[in-house]
C-alpha cells in the first residue's frame, strides 16, 4: 500500500520538492552575495555579529536595505510551501479518489479503510514534513554558517519566525491534514484545495498576530536615553512587543502621552538635547527613570519554535482523527 500511495502521489511530491529546491537555491545564492558584499566593503567582522561599529557604517545598512526585499520574498516562498502542500497534495489525497470513483476499486479489495487511509496519509505527511524541515534548516543554516547578516538576528520576529525549520514543519503537517480532511468532507478537489490554501494562510496569520506573543510572559528590558545602537550588541534577537518607559519606582508604563509631553515640553527644551545628562536628570525629576521595552528575549526562539510546532501538530492530529471517523462512517 505504501508503494501504491507513492505512485499515486509522486507527481505532486516531486513538484513540491522541485519548488523547495528552487527556494533553497535562491537562499544560498542570495546569502552568499550578501556576505560577499559586506566583506568587500571592509565589514568582515559584521559577518559574525551586529556590533556597534556595524550599525554606524552606512555600507552595512545599504547592504541590508538592498537585500531586504529579496529576503522577504524568500521567506514568503518558504512559508508558502506549506500552503501549497495542503492545496496540491493534501486536498487531492482523497477528493480525487471520489471524483474519479477509484476509491471503490481500492476499498473493494481486501484492504480495509483504516489501512488505505493510513498508507496514503503516511506517505503525504512523511515526505512533506521532511522537505519542509530541510527547507527550514537551509533557511536557518545559511545565516548561521555565514554569520548574522541580512537581519538573521531577527529570527524570533514575525515574518522571520515562520520560515524556520521546526515551525515550518508543523505548518506543513497542518496544511496536508487540513487538505485531506476537506477532501473527505467535500469530495471535490477544487473546493478542497481552496479550503486548504485559505485555511492554512488564515491559521498562520491568526497565530502570528494574536497567539504567539502569549507563549510566555514578556519581560521588561530597560533602554537608554542615548541615541545609540547598543541593543544590537546586547540582545539583537529580542522581539519587542511594546515601547514605553520605566518610572522611578520601577513600574513599566506603556508609553503614555504625557511622557512625550514632558520630554518635548520641558526637559528637551530646558536642559538640552535628548540624551544629555541634564535631560536624564530632568526626566528623573518628573518620575521617569528611562525608556524601556516589553520584549521576548532572543533565547526564546527555539522554545517558541517547538511550542508552535506542537500547536499545529496537535491540530493536524485532530483533523486526521476527524477524517478517519468520516471515512469509517460515511457511505462510499
């Protein structure tokens, strides 16, 4: 049954593998070009980490901005692999069988419904998750091998987080399971493909926008009044959720309007420029100790990856359970 399932799904599987190979090749060429450009600009030390000197060099930011659109497209293409897998592999997995009535031949033999279902799902999920994991590892590893260039230190941030290996594998499992379930319920390929693609995109957007930041309690990160890039050498991978201030009593305030009124209406005009010692002393007199941010530290990247994988894998398992129940109870 495994061989039969592979023969029936090989066109979609090979097509998805070719898509992933193209994305991976683009990632490698793009990363290599970015690091070469930085090295030619005399910023070789920036290949191993974003430090204060890098942030002060216009050539560094010119390189980053030049490659930012390509980076965004590559990450979107990597995440798009999951949605495409759900539409072109998961949805036709069973819907096409009903449309072509070939399920009657398969289930009319000695093969039981559970075995038929399991073999097809196993091939689809196994191959898709393996390719998604390799694509995610390539996206993560290309930055790790060549240094933290081209925004690689933002891996925890939305739009970067989704293309990383563990989470991307979870998305692929969910998308294929969603497509298979839609195919068994609708028994029409095109509607099932639409449900799988739109459902995957909607689920990713909902989790990124409303759920991920609650995987752990954020922490308060004190900043400085000085206009520098010191945060880059401290914890560049942190994910800032909100910017505010710390009161002299240690309470975090979510950037109230009156704080800015104090800064521009009194402290910045009377003692001197923003960041001067006199400015900091004036703000302290008004009960404001320093600016601060509400953040998830960069070391939460891998824990968040596994939490998100577990979430999508659990939903995928539930969807496959529903699919199996539908297959066993509905008439052929």
